[in-house]
C-alpha cells in the first residue's frame, strides 16, 4: 500500500529529500509520490510538517 500526498501539501520538499528510494518528485507545483517506486516505509509521512501524506 503506497502513500499519497493530499491537497494539504505546501510543496516544502521535506519529504522528497527524506525518501530513501526517490519516489517523490515535484509535479505541477506540488509533490507527488510514484506508487510503483514507493516501498511503504512511511518516512515521508513522518517528515511532513503539514501531515499532508497519508497511506492509501
């Protein structure tokens, strides 16, 4: 089960730099998670200052 980034994202980039498999990138002014690359570690969710990342 991959994680997803909700509309609460403020595009700070904290999650992208912490992802161990580089599954997060910027897309259309916000961050997005590549579900196929995500290893479900939860590091992004625990790093997000706005709690914008949730498990699907």
